[in-house]
């Protein structure tokens, strides 16, 4: 990852530490980053130099109004205002890694076809922590391409429990 992305992530982590709410700010920024990454029109708008920075910042401000903490909103505004809006997803991912490391945790990214309940998230985080021997910071991504089951990534380790993979293995064995 670029030094610029890491620099923004370091700055955001410092703000989250100062606010005393690392987990919440990191989670909100991760969600915003995913939204930007998955919305081509939004990502294109945020990276369009022909649109004044103030207008791009206003777009994000309107989208986040009442949905995130003021600190999160301010951090997003800073990144968009600096012309790095298209990198928001990368910056948020780097922040999540840094925030987890600062708390002696690992980031576990889980892709699921359906939203997970709080109870399911808690049980999954506990199971992963027991398997890995360390606490995890769970980041759940709604991904309809998974079809069913979960695909979990922790560092370089991928645990693929998706229906698609199970069916593929079944096909191969037949």
C-alpha cells in the first residue's frame, strides 16, 4: 500500500485515539470505504478533479449526515477535500489494520450473502478468536455473490465456507 494511504491511516488512527472511540470510528470508516468502493458513480464523482473539492465534500457530508459520528464525518471530509476520495476504501482498510494492531487484535473480514445478527457476529468473533488464539476485529461485508455461507479472511488465511465452494468440491469429487 502506498505511503500516502498509510499516512492518512496513521492520522485517522491518531484522531480515533484522541476521540477515545477507536472501534466505532474504524468501523464507520470501513463501512464508508466499502460504500465508496462498491459504488462506481460515487467513486468517480469523488475522484473527478473538475468537481470543486467543496462540492465533493458536501456530497459526502450529505450522505453521512446523522449516520456517523462527527469525528468520522470530519475524517471523510479531510480525505475527500484533499482529493483522495477514491482511496477512501484503501485508507479505511489500512486504518482497520492499524487500529486492530494497536489493540493486539487481528482484522477478520467476513463476506456473507446475508446480514449477520449481533449474536451471530459475537459467536463468529469468539470462534475465530479461539481458533486464532487472539482477539479479532470483525468486519462484515454484505456480498450477494457468496450465495450462502461465509468467506473469512484473516491476514493471508482464507476460510471459505461458502455454498459455492462446497458445491464445487462436491462436483469435483463426483
